[in-house]
C-alpha cells in the first residue's frame, strides 16, 4: 500500500515536489522519471522524451512487439538496450487531431502524458481491447465511467505500469481479482526501453521482434495483438 499511497499523493498534490525528489522516487519505485513528472503535474524536459520518429514505423513496431511472449520480450529488451544512443535532433511532439484534444488536468492529462512519454500518438498504440474513440476520450476527458476499471486494466500493460499503481493515480479502487485485458506490463517495459530509439532503430527492432516471434505475415494489417497475459508472472 505504501507504493500506491505515494503515487496517489503525487497525483493529488505533487506539483510542489522537486524534480530531484521525483528522480529519487523514480529510482525507488523502478519507474521512469518522466512518468513521475507527469503524475506530479510537472513538465517533462526534452531530454527525457523520445526523438521525433515516423508514426507508421512506430505503429508497426508496437504491433509486432505485441506478438512476442515473455521470453522473447526479455531477449528483445536486451537487443534494444544494446543499440547505441543517437544524438536527439528534435524531441517527439505528440500529434493532435479533432478527435484528440489533450487534457490539461486530471487523470486524462496524466494518461496523455504517459502515452506521449513513450513516443506514441493514440493511433500508434497497439491493440489493447479498446476502440479508438474510447482511447481518445480517456486521453481528453477525466470523467467517471462504469467501464473505467476495464479501461485501466487495458491501458496499464502497454504503459508498462502495474495495475495497482495506475489505479492509485486514477483514484480508482483496485481489486486483486483484476487482470490485464490484452497486454501485460512486460510489453510496456519494452516500449519504455525503446524510448531513445530512432526510426531506423525501430525498424531494426521490429525485424528482430519478427524473427523472435516467427509471426505469420497475413499480408494485411491485422489490428489484434497476440498478447500473453495468461502467462504473466505477475498473476499466478
């Protein structure tokens, strides 16, 4: 509960927390500094954001990674971390549209910031069991919903977040019976590891994901991720 309490307090009144303290907390909680800055309502410096990347490449990368099981994801993460860090020419700027007007306050603003921290626009996210209109709404409006617990279970995995942590930030009661919907946090860990990658490196990583997963090429866009949530070691 201490971990959830810390995140809940940051979300409720963390704007006065110094970046240095947030950096220390990030190390203690094993979370990206950029994420805690978002939760606390503080700006994320450009050096913590991904470089500008091709959206189509990002979409393909996210999709192909979602077909890797846990052993393959661990191998792919090692591959990603072995790639050289390139000098960032320009930080990622999240695309907006009439469907996606980023919120400025509330959990919607936090969710939008977490998605941006990984270099995603809403359309580039892998399939997670939610419609695009639902995702646009979640990132634009912070409103109670009878479907909110399901929605949080769906988005936590691709963000690399534990379910209790995201529920705490969203100020939503958590039950241990809840499970990820389509993808677990180990897929999201790979997306976090890939934050520094350039477009060329994403292409290289996508090819490695295909090699590891031996995913069958259907010759057309298939939006449904494989998902291996039943095998996730977080949930016995």
